[in-house]
């Protein structure tokens, strides 16, 4: 009795397809993380609030355009009414900046609750070891997770703002609105990218060190609730507006206002260099905090 020895009896076959570069692995990581966050009902509830805010502004812009078209005599009164109800409905940069800022508030809550699923559980349950045991490097893992956070931010801020921008332009008398406001479209993209990068780095660093939801929410609250309250108190006590630079979310908003070209020369221009410095410093410190946590995981090949 002879026994065949070799590859054929085991029915192994060679790999004939082309292997994709390792950098393509960031997309499955990002999409898997996004699907994981969207599986929670609480996430959909918070996203529904953001959608309601978007639909409200979408309807207001449409209603205003229809009134101006069918009853031009009432246009000045309608414009004053909308300006009193809302901060800005002029279609200028401040309109989209305020919208993205308010949408970002809901997004921050979603991220605070999703940090454990996106990053924390990978450290607690060995998910990072699973990724690194494949053809996935540490930099691919980090970029994939940051991309997952960025997609969530863009989905609730920049993408709806672009839809409002297109709607406002199409409801105007001519397409000159698009030609004259290219900076607004670029400002929406730049502001969305800034929020994605800044919030992504801070969330990744926080989740990598705190891991669980409760400590993560508490740390997130200290950064975006407690610290702004302390900054406001110091501002009123010392009458020095530079204390407002401690409010990280407002620093991002100030830089976003610069992207839109809508800075107030009397109040905001002087704080812009400090806001840029704070945002860059927080991003760099967050990146430095991520490095040791990712390198601490060892994988034996």
C-alpha cells in the first residue's frame, strides 16, 4: 500500500490572483469600524437628531426661496424673520460654519460613546493582535481607525453642508452663486477635514488609554465640558479673551471660520494664531500618545 505524498492529494492550489498592497487594508478596517458603530440603536437615535436639524434647515432654505420667488414684496420681512430665528441664513460662510458646528456637537457625543467599540475593545479583547497577525502594519491599523472616525464625522457634518450649499445655489436666480462662492465649498471640505483629523486623533488616544466607555465619556466631558466652563470663568474674572483658547472645540470652530473667510476682525482675528497653535499642539500630543499604545502590542510571527 502506497501513500501519496505531496501537495496534490491535499488539494492545495497555488494563488494566481494579484495581491493588493497592504495600504488597501485601511478601507476594510474603516468600514468594519463604521458598521460596528452603526449597529447600536443609540447611535441611530443621535444621528436622527442630526438628520432632523439638517432637514429643518433644508426646509427653511426651500421655504425662503419659494416666498422670495412668489412674493418679492415680502422678501425683506421674511429675511429679517429668518435672521432672528436662526443665526445666519444668508448663504454666506457663517451659515455653513454654524451648521457644521452644531452638527459636530451631536457627532462628539456619538464618538464618545463609540470610542470603546472602535479602539478600546481592540486592546481589551485582542483585536489589535488579530489585525497585526495579518498583512496589516501598525500604521495601517491606526489610519484605518482614524478613517473610520473621519467617515462618521464627514457623514454628519461636511456631507450635509455640501447638500445645503448645492440646494442654496440651485434655488438662486442663476448659477452665479456657485461661481462666486467657491471658497465656501472649499471651506466646507477643509472644516470637515479639520474636525475629522482633530477629533479622530483625540478619540483614538483617549480610547487607547482609557478603553472603557465610562472613563472615556468622563475624559471626553472634561475636555469638552469642564475645561470650557473653567475657561469661561477665567475669561469673566480676568477679562482676558485669551482664556477662551482652552476651549478646544471653539478653537476648531475659529480655524474653520478662517477657512470660510468669515473672521470678525474685532474679536476673532487676534485669537486665530493661538487657536491654530492649540489645535496643532493637541493633535501632535494625541499622535504621540497613540504611538506607545500601538507599539506595546507584540505579535510573534
